[in-house]
C-alpha cells in the first residue's frame, strides 16, 4: 500500500536530516506508525525511522549519538 506524505512534511523532515548529515549520511528512512498501517485519523502525525551511517572518524572515535526529534 502506498502512502502519500504531504510535501510540507517531507520538506521539514529533509531539512532536519540535511542539518545533521555533516558527520555521516542517512542510509534509509521509512514511514512507520498509524500512517504506515492505514490506521491514521485526521489528527495523526507522521512517524519516521531511519538508519544513520556515521563518518569513519565518528565510528572509530565514538562520538555521542544524537536523536532527531
């Protein structure tokens, strides 16, 4: 089942991701939650989960992880 995410939601999401990609890259991003399962109501928000790949230096040195909210 395909879910169409509003462009405004995607624009904000990508701006958040881009602002944090200086030390690595987003490898995967997927829609989860009520929209993914077809259970969304008019007031449901959009939930995403992703896999972030740190740059080599951060992976070796072990800089602290950060959660995007």
